């Protein structure tokens, strides 16, 4: 185990896989000489050269398409999209091609493509550059969507993504790159998809989250703990495939579920999970499933307004207390 | 402390349903208050905000004593919680608040957001139960219907914590008229147990009555042979309907009629004055597994035997299930206490103030009596009338009892 940042964990996973498998290559804007907008690929261009770390024009549709073609022909491209907001110009490639090709070719051709991209907000990047759109992709059969919250999972899941034979959207988060945590030294450490993790045990309610919101949920759990309320925090890690059973198992224990996410709640990850929870453990619920998401507005530029729109700890805590109040518990 | 029963002198806050800083609308239930008779919902007379709670859960206060301070949202009371202020206690400043929240370590515990429907009135009409609470109650064999609208969740939804309390035997959140009383069991060693609010009320009322009401007693033997014949005829005739008239129904009817004939035996002594009653509201003492309760047949003088019978059966059943409403146990002007079913020959009852008399009824049994110089077997019932000597004289009581006797011995008079 060594402590490293989320960014370093990603870099190490890329480095490991580039070294392990000659079919792996990286593509993206400014990922070579400039080392990537968020420095995830720092040092890799020097180490592996411009063929395996390929710089592209600002043409997401073009280079995701190129990645799909390369993947169909047997390579394992890892495409970096600078932020998830820029993937929208390439939606046809992602949804109509990457996600559909295995099906439309009768299973004979797969697309072992990884698209790495950070979502999230909090740096005053305003409406067009602050979105959390992973829920849209997680609703599409044919794609896998993961959003790890810790450096160890970032490392292990990126390796799983690169080794997977189907397209994976690997969602990072802008404010998480500098988060530090222990990462196993084993170069073959991988984390399977479709497996949520209980990252904090508790008895009074379950807070479900993914990506950076998991870290907010943990801080809320600490705050609640001071009042004797023990929240269990479940990190989804993987949105598609979705491990609803681990969530349900937790809710069966706590009888209360709160889903927090940075994206908009309406039709969001929480909407899907609420439906699953009601189906899997209806008879275990003591209160309706509660959701907290980002304010349903385009993200404002103004710092106070941005903070007001984000699902900060204060909002998650208030929702948790409201949920507990529904159960007659006040603290 | 509001007057929620006509005899309460103090009340105990069973449970607050609002907390400091909460706003409420007119009609919202603010608290459950245990009176000497029952647990009552205390509804808001007006909209407002709870600024400070003065009498906490489980604490008592005299009638009229302040139990909470209410006012406008944000209004300051000495020592009161500033309403709608984040619990962090920092000065409200809408411009600064989001900036503070930037630091995740700053706790900005806003009060829980209003829950949809959480301000609705807990009318008790609908039985709302959370799924887990329902499952736990089913598993434990607990019937939650008596707790409808009284749970700790929104709109009185019964939640897990409520069922846990029930299972733990701590009693329902409001162990009032809704909670059937269980018979006590003998402990292994001597043990001190708290009285239920109802037993406390009985103890206080009876001690007060026996100590301050000058009782006198009038006894009589009533030949119930014809009344039993009438009852048998009535029940034959009513067999198809499933109704069944009891001897007690005839006694209640006889008392109601007699009371109207004897206003001097049907008046209450209250604060040096006599209160005369226009109608005979006859209370019927119902023994519970532990304690008793006296539901009232209102204006029994205006009701037929059949009506009295149906009403009494309903009241007694609900009394045993703990489902009487407060208004059904108040306003009595006279009580009938019948222990005939326990085969007692005779007993003397304590008056239930402010009523001025109570009729204690023993068992009806065949006995040899002298009739026209012959010894014959008749069905004799012994009764004792206890009277408040401040309300009536011995003669008034005797006349009342004489009329009751005449009516029951000529029972067709009860039907006209």
C-alpha cells in the first residue's frame, strides 16, 4: 500500500496497462506534451512516445469514432475527454456506435474502448462545464459506466475497464484528482464492475452515493455520528452494471435510504435506485426513499450561487435528518 | 395546560409532536396530553411558531399553566430557540451562508426541510404504517389499528420506533384510551409499579370523593321476576336481529326514568350550588383487566331500552378495547355499577363526582319470599344507592330508589 492521489492512481493504472499490453494506447486533447488538462497522463508521452500517446485535434466525435474503429480492429484505446461536458458532440458515436456494435454485429465484434472523463462542479466553470451527466449514459444498454470515489478504486477499476471487452465510460471528478488515499502495490490489483462497497457501517440510515459525493456522504456521517446517529455509506462505484443488492442489504438493516448525487435528481441515479430499493426491500422501509441532487438549474457562475446549487454536506445532512424525522427520530 | 377533560386539574405532556422552531397551522396537533382520564390530542387554536417548550415530555403542569411559548417565526423570547435559525447558531445571513458552506467542516445543519404533508393534521382517521413497522407488528402479533394517526412519523404514520416501543412494553407513545389495559401479573418478589394515568385518575377521584362527599346509603331488594320474564320475551322477539337486552339495560332505563321524576335526587352539589340536570346521562361502570372506566349513555331518558342496549354494548366493547373517545366518558349525571356477574349479594359504591348518586347492583337470585301470606320463590336483586348528602336528603334517595323498584317490578312501564 502506498498513499497517492486519485490522479496518481489513474496515471499508474495507465502506465501499468500501457506496459503490460502493447494493444493499449491513449488518445485525447493535449494529453501528450502538455500532459493533459488535469495532468493525468503526465510523463506517459515521454515514456511511450507519440504513437501510443496520441494527441488529437479538438474533434471529440472524430477521435471517439477513431477509438471505436481501433477497438473493433483489436486495439484497446483509452480516450480522454477533457470533461464530460464535451462528450455531448460525440453522442452519436457513444450511444449509436460504441454501445450498439456488439449487438448489431451479432456478437462477433466488440468495442474494448475506454472513455475517461471527469464530471462535477465546484470550480466556477459555470453552466456548460460543470455537469454530472453519467446518469444519462448509465441508462444506455451496451455501455458500462463506472465512477470510483477513492484512489484505490480508481486504480483497480481503470485497469478492469481497459481489460474489459466492451465500451466503458470511466467517470472521474474534477475536485477529486487531489484526494489522497492508499492504493495496493500489486500491479494486478483490479476491482470488478457491478460491486458496490459499504465504506462506512451504520445502523440508522443508508446514504448511497457515487464519485465525489461519497466523500461528502462520509463527512455527513461523521457529523451525524456526533448526535448518536450512525449512517451507513454505500459507494456504488459502478452505475452500470448496478449493484442494487448491496444497497438493498444495507437498507434492510437500516430501514432508511437517502441517495445523494451531484447530478440532477430528476431521472437521475437516485431515481433508478429509489425504484430498485422499493422493489427489493419495500417491507423493510420505515420512510420513503429520499434523494438529494444538484439544484435543477444550469450551474451558476457566481460562487455563492454555485455553492447553493451543489449538494453540499449541509443539504445531505438536512435530508438525512428529515428522513430520520419521518421515522420519528430527532437528534 | 388546556382543559381537555372536565375533571382534570393537571395534565401530563405525553409527547410533543412539534419542537422549538417548528411552525404550525390552526388545527395541527401540537402535543399529546394525558389527562386524568385519557390521552388527548392538543390542537393549535391558531397558526404560529413554537418559540420555547416549557413543559417537556412526561412532565406535568397545572391547568392553565403555560406549557410552551408560541409566536411569530424569528421572534425572540428570553432563552427561546431562535425559530428557523440553522442549528449551528450562527447569525442568519443569506449572503454569507453559502460561502461558509464552502468549508465542508462547517456544520450547516438547517432544520429538516418541510416534508410533503408533514403539516397535515393527525386526525387519527387513517391508519398509516411504514412497511417495516407493519411487518414488525405483524410478526409480533400487535394490532396497530388503535394507534391510527398516533405514530411518530408524518401525519401520524406509525414507524419502526413506535412498534419497537410497543414490543418493548414501554407502552404506546400515548398509552391513553387507545391502549387496551393488560391484567397485571404477580411478580417473583415485591415490586413497585407505576400507575397508568387511568389508575391514577381513579385513585385520586375516589379518594377525593370518599374524603369530601358525605355518602349515605339506601338499600333495597327488588323482585326481578317480571323483569326477567319481560327480558326473555323481548329477546325472543329480537332473536332474529341478533340483539339481546340485558338486565342492566332495564336497570339503566329504570334509573333514567326515575331520575327525571326526582329532580332532588338528580342534582349535583358544585361549589355551594345545586346543578339540576335536564337529562339523565347514565354512566355504566365497565371493569377492565386492570382498572375501570365509565362510559356514559347520554340522555338515557330519551332512549328506548333497545337503543340503550345497543349503545351500551358498543360502549362496553370499545371500553375494553381502549377505544373510547373522551366525550364518551364525561358528562355523566348518575352511575350504575353492576357486579351481579361476580355473584356478589350486595355492595356499596363510591360516588363519581360531580354526580350525586350511584346505584350498586348485586346478583339476582331465586329466594323464598312471603307474598300474600305464602312463601314463594321470586328472583330477588339487592341494590344499594349511594347518595351525596349535600345534594339530596335520605328521603330523596329513598324515593328515587322506590321509583326504580316500582318500574323494575312493573317493567312494562319501561317500554312506554
